[in-house]
C-alpha cells in the first residue's frame, strides 16, 4: 500500500496532515526517511512518524529445505506428511512454499513468509531457471533436446512451453532446465515421448542451489546474500 494511503487510513491523520508529514520528512519506513507519497508500505515494513512506531513490521523468513520423497508440497494434508511438518519454527501458518514439487520429487524447496520474494522466484516472466536431475524408464533420444528447445504444446493450458535446455548425462538420465513451473511439467515433457520419469530431483532455482550439506528432510535459513539474489 502507498504510504500516504497507509497513513491517512489511520484515525490520527487526515490527508492534509499526511502530505505535511511527508514534506517535513517525519516519516520513516524500515529506518529510511521517505517523502514520496507512493513509497510502498508492506505488512513487513516498520513505519515510524517522529519517534512513534505506527507499525512494528514482521521479520521476513526464508528457508531452504531438502525435500525428501513421500512428502506433500502443501502446508496441510489430511493424509500425508507435509514439507511444513519438517520445519521446526514458530508461526508456521505464515509460511508458504515457493514452487511446489510432486509427492515423490526430491530436492530444493524454498519456504518463506515473503510473498513478493516468492513471486519473483516463480513467475514465468522473470525466467529464472529451475534445474532438475531426471532419470527415465526408456532411453532419452537426441530428438528430445530439439523438441524441448522448440517448446511443447500443452493442450490443457493451451500454451506452448518456453524453450528448455536438456543435457544428456547417460542413456536414461539428463539435466533439464526450465523457466516455468507448469503442473507436472517435467513428467509431461518426457511423457510427450511416452517416456516415464522414474526419478526427479530439483537441484537449483535461479541462483539458489540446494546445499549439499542438507540431507533429505533437513533445512536451514537462507543467508542475507542468498535472499538478495532473488
Ligand atoms: N515437474 C514435475 O513433473 N514434477 C515436479 O515435481 C516438478 C516439476
């Protein structure tokens, strides 16, 4: 929300007073003095006028988890263990998953309470590469890379997938890089060739690579540097 709207929504200031507060440089967001009425106030922002705290703000939290197989990428599930069950943190209801994985897919999962951070990470427009290690039932032919680069038509969504990169690692294993996260995307891409994915592991999302030190089921907070990379 714009800071002028945030302030004039409070019972203590009318619009004229808000304009004055901004001009007189008496408003601070996250410690920075602001005079621009368009400056953004988020639920996480700390807002102060003079020495009075009008909104304390919330701490942003970002975690990297090594998702094990047999675990649901959801915050709640009536039947199965969820990725949030693996996280021992307070206020877990605030957290959400940035880019889901299927029940048996393993690897990098990012969990946060920061909605704009997770949107930047997952929206197709930002074209961040999601890199998967894939094993398949049948051999992977040279035609796969050509088709993946061209894009595949997904009738259900009525769209053609963005160009994807395929690096063959063995007859039945490859590394695939995609910039979207359509429903079951990797399995559907290999499914185009009637080739079943038998093992799927996400290694990387954009600049964030799964920490080798994390065993399946383990997690750690992201560093400030990792958070700023997105
Ligand atoms: N694509 C899939 O098919 N499954 C996943 O879990 C992730 C990407």
